[in-house]
C-alpha cells in the first residue's frame, strides 16, 4: 500500500492513519495524506527499499 503526501505529491510506503516507511506520521495533519495505488516516489530508507 502507498500513501500520497498531497502538498508535495510524493508517494510513500505505508497507509493513512499510520507511519510511512521513512518515518512520517500520517496522523499529524491527516488532511495532507491520501491512500494511493501509485508507484512509490520517496527515495528515503524505508520507502525506497
């Protein structure tokens, strides 16, 4: 599952309501996150690999 950060358009590993692979908490500003089926674009550890 992937989650999109709408202000930046970056796609992270994870899902809304949890933590992304690289450590962002999607519960801080939940309006900035949407679940997505797009390809992950974040290059940070945890999301990229």
